[in-house]
C-alpha cells in the first residue's frame, strides 16, 4: 500500500465530488482510492498507446505515395509494437529504451524523400535522441 497526499485547487475537489456522484452505483462507499483508480484507468485507456493499439492484425497501410508527412495510425500501431513502446536509439552504451517523451521519427527524413507509410522508415525515439538524429542528418 502507498499513501498519496497533495494540495489541489478547489476545481479538483469539485471534480472528485462529481466523480463520486457519478460512480456511486459502482462504488457505494465512494472511497477516494476507487475514484482515482477509475479515473486513471479511463485516462490510460484514452492516452496510453499500449492500451489504444489493439494486438497485431492486418493493418490497412496506404499503397499510394503519400502527399503528407503524417504517419498513418496503422503504421504508428505497428511501430509502437515493434519498438515495444520505448526509444529505439542504439548508441555505444546500447539501446536507450526510455519510455517517456517518445516521438515518431522518420529514419530517412521526409525532406530527403523518406515516406511516412512504411513502418521500416519510422521508429520511436525519445525527444533527446530525435533532436540528436535530426541535427546529425539535417545539420
């Protein structure tokens, strides 16, 4: 068991009270532990790529040449699984593996003819390694 303690704005208190009201049927005793667990579950299901992307399936990846540098959702899902939701940069000390501040990176940059619809040209990099690679490749 862990204990949380923090000071918050009154708007947070109002939000917690409203969540208690809405979840009273599910959690009759409205323990803060239950309310926060439910809120975290909902948040992570919405923003955590590990939860958003379903298991591997035949992804519809566009066959025509892309007109934009935007990476299709199917490619993002495949790259996220392949790179295990961690920075794929490999340096002298090995793989970075950071799981925070991740960005999708074009191995061959869009400006140099790289395509966003090929999972082999996209990788996950932490922000620091993405900037480092951009400076290395583009100057």
